[in-house]
C-alpha cells in the first residue's frame, strides 16, 4: 500500500494540532497587511491570527513545505475562508511538528499538476488541525493526494470535499469528521485509495455523517485500488458509507472496504458498487481485520472474503437490503449474515459461518451449467427462501445446487426449486440430495416454497435416507402416485370444452309452446332470445389421484330468422345462434395436496331447426336439431394451447296431458336427445416438460328423460312451473397421453340429472324462463347448474 510520510517542517499535506501553552507572542494579520504568498508561523508560543480578510487567496510555488503553514509548536488561527494554492512540489496547507491550526470558516487547499504532496496535511506527533465549515481539497493529478493526518495527530472537521487522483484522505491520528465527506478520485491507478486509515499506534477515524467515495477509471491497469483501506486502526462510519467504482469500460481490480489487523464499523447505510469479477471484492477482512456492519440498509455488488484467524465480516441486523456477490472463508475467517427482508445473490460456491434473520431470499444464480454449494456452519432464524437449480430426473445425476450445514440447522426455511433441464422421472434410492447435513437439522428445518414438477411427476421433500434413520440430509423424491396435477387440469379443460355449449331445446328457449299462445296472426314471425347459464361440478380424476372442481359460465343468444306453418298445423323454425363461454378448472393432488388451475375460453357459432306438429296447442311431437362449431383458448399454469369442437344434436319429444281440471292441465313430456361432438386439440410440450398428445374426447352424448309441468288453461299469463329428470350418457373416453402415458379424466359415463324451473310472461311479447339443476355420478361426481333466459317475439 502506497502512503506518504513526513519529516518535520519539510514534508506535509496533512493537518494536525497539538496543544502548546507557551506564549512567546501573537501576530494579527488583517486584510491591509495580509501577504498573498508564502505565509507561516513557527516556534513554541508564537501565534498567527488572520482575520477580517474576507476570502484570502494565497498562491506560491513552495518545495517541501506549505504555502500556508504552522510549524514547531506554533498556533495558526484563520477566521475567514482561505484559498491556498501550491504550484510547486509541496503542500498547500501544512501543520507540522506539534503545531496547531484552527480554520474557523472553512478552507480551500489546491496543489497543481505533477505535485505528489498532499494538498492539506497535519503531520508529526502532537500536531492538531481543526476546520469549522467546509474543507475543499483539490489535487487533481493522477498522482494527486488530498488530506494527510499523521500519526499521533488530533484533528476535527465539519464537511470535507476532496478531489484527488491517488489518495483522498490518509489518517494515522485521532480524527473526527462531524458532517458529510465526499471524495472523488477522478483518475485512479494501482493502489489508489479513497480513505487510507493506517497507524502504528492507537489512532481512530470517526465519521459522524454520510461518506461518499467515487473512484473513476480513465484507463485499464493491473493491481488493486481501494475505496477504504484500514490497517492497524479503527474507523467508525456512524451514518453510512457509499463507494462507487466507475470503470467506464476499463478493466482493473478493486476492493470496497479492506481491513487488516484493524476494525471498521459501519452503521445506517452501506453502498458499494464494485464488480462481480473474480478479482473484485466488496468487503475483504484479513489478518485479524474486522468489518462490522450493523443496523444498516445495504446495497452491495462485489464479493466477500474473510481470511485468517480472528478475521471477521459481520452483517448484523441488515434489513431491506441487496447483496450481490460470493462469499469465501479462508484459514479460519468468519462471515456472519443476519438478514431481514433482504436479497442475496451469488453465482459461485459460497460459505458463511452463520446465516440468521428472517424473510430473506437467497439466490443460487445460474452460471454456465455449473451448480453451486452454500456452506453454512449454522443456519438459524426463520422463513428464509433459498432459490436453487436442480436437474429433476430419477436422481441418478445428482446435478443440483446444494446447501451444506456443517454444524446445526434450525428454524423453518423454504427451498424454491427450479428445474434445470431434467425431464422428470421416478427417483431411485434416496432421491436427489439438496441439503447435506454434517451436523444436525431439525425436522421442520426445510419445506418446499412451491410445488416442484417435471414431466408427469411432482417431487416432494423428505428428510432422511430410505435406509438410514439417523440420516438428516434432505432429498427430493417421486413415487408412481405423485403425478403432476397439471395432468388433471388438461383433462378438465378437455372435458369442459366438449360440454360447455351442449344444450337442449328447453335450455335454449324454455317452453316454446308457452310463448306461442301469446302470438297473434298478424305478429312478425321472428324472435330473439338470450340466456345466461352457470355450471359447477366436482369429481375424482386420473385414477382417483386428483380431485377436480369446474365452474363454467355461458352467454348464449340467437333468434329465429324464419318461421312458418303449413295446412297440417305443423310449425317450423329456423334460427341462428352464437355463444361465449368460460370454464375454470382447479385440480388438487390427492397425494401431495398441491393445486393447479386452468381455464378455457370459447366461442361458438351455430344454427337450429325446430318442428312442432301442433301449431299452438301444448300437445304433440317436436323435433329440434342444431349444429355448433366451437373454438377455444386453453390455459394451464404451465402452457397455453388451442382446441376446437364441432357438435351436432337431434332431440325429439312428445307432450301430452295426463290429468286436467277445469283450469289446470298436468303435462308430461318424454324426450330423447343424441349429439355427437368431434374434438381436436394441439399437441404440445409445456414448460414442465409434459408432452400432451393424442386427445380422445370425441363421442356421442345422449339424454333420455321426461318433463312434468303444470299449465293454467284459463289464465295464460300465469307462470308455468316444471320438474325434469334425465339419464345422461357420454361415450367419449376423455383421455390424453402425457409423455406417452394415457390417463383418463374419469368423468362418469352415466349421470343422473334433475331440474326444476319456471317460465312467465312479463308482457305478451317478453318472456322469462329459468331453472336450477343437479347431477350425480360415480367417482364422487356432483354437479349443479342454473340459468335465466329471456325471449322476445317481434
């Protein structure tokens, strides 16, 4: 480490003061008699007091001394601001050999280009330098030095601004700076240092306000430069430290804070913008050096090294912070992280003595296919999340980031596992080891932050070997029943798409004959209708490995474009229709308990034809036929894909009176419906590596049942209520292949349905109809539905 030393009188750029009670005489200089060149006071008991000058400008070309100096136990007092420039090879302001200097209104100290002396210096034991107001120090050359505070000196400052090239502040004495410090090194080279805190005795640097150090490169070079270098000394940053390395695209090595055989304490904030290159470090403790960060908001980019016995880096009670760098313990060094609500990123093997705190994220960053280890002596605290990369396969590769606990692990923490290229599989043996415990780990030490899935399997976390009860390692495993619940969502989407737009004549129009009795002969033959429907169902699927919940919504509208009758009282209707529908599917694994969601959104266009063999009478035959083409946007938590369906339906029924009184007619209507749906979906591979193919959901749907309703023969405006029961059958297999393995939805082929509802006339032309329905089937199938519809005859 390059540093400058001073011999009495001749060398200087550091400020220092030492009390001298001798009083040989006092000289007072005012503006009228103040010299503008070399000015000094020398000798014990001599005092030079400069006052009433306004800003005084001194400039000279002095060699080996200061333009303004206090020497040999003398006292210098300056009441107004002073601006001192040395254009030679010496200091601007020098306090030396036990002298004292008091600047009561700040100062500006400047040295010219090529001058490798300090602009402001207090040197030699017993010297004192005290600055009230702002100290501006300028030494702009690449070899320029700012402030020197020598061994056994005593110094104090308010604000300090330094512009230099090589060293900003070098302290070897007892120095206090009460207000902000800003250091700009604008042309750094090898061994440039923002603050050099060095002593062979008991010095101390105390900084009570924010410290900012900017290190700017204008060329590439080899060797290190330092934001703060501490050697055999103590530095207390009581209100924050910021170090910013501005490389401008040039290459060099850098260290933010370096401490060897001394202690650096940092509170409130710590910001180091260094580099993540292998030879650049944020914090470096060596040879018993200590860097202690306490109760601080931290934003650090750069690596951490603690090397040698008693060396220590301690990030204590660090909250809301970001640390971006690797950590290394060498030859007994210590690094402790106490993180709360913070983030730590590393991309090479790292090590800590202790990780504690809570609610922080620790990221094993991906790097060129290399997996990382994080070795910790002790893991404590709670609710840290470790973000890790693992090749999810059958466990044969053991390619994974890994946590290693050498002593003890406690507290509840989370593992967030991201698949790094595995295709999933049934694990053999113990599975994939993600936490290696060489000491102890509590039984609730780790859990998965989110489900871990690859291919058709879901992985779960287990402590202990399958053959060794004393094993405390943590493993990822699969079994044949731990299927990825996305499979259930794919199947649920498929089943929903084939049934979302399925409907009967009465679903579409209510009881058409009820509305027809209001129509006059001169009315238009056209009509319009709309219905809103919802469905909900739950069932077991995938060989009872999944529990599904489906909720559907539908808007279905249309209208007659033609209606006519013939001489035999037959009535015919032709109409067009369109629909929009959505279905949400939630699947829960019966084995792991994890849940996934999916949905479909579909659109449909179609047409219908209806025939009645009695124009207005409530009895007789009807036939209803319709066709609808449907297309769907499908989504699961791991993919999106498209599908299509085309449904054609024929329905027939016969209504007749089986009981009546003077006013009431009891009607019964047996009916049957047959529909065929053709379904096709895109084959695709999702983000978990599941290959979805070979959909088999096409097939026939049938409905056989009857409808019972009560009709008011005298007052046609009265509401008409009904009760309906149906047997539903579906021949579709509802299967898909997942990575070649065929799995079925298990929606029961046979279901029983009941419906109850009513229809009424709001006006002779406007009618409303509604119903609710329930369904049952095997595999715990239960369904519910409801709708409300409105029809208007023009």
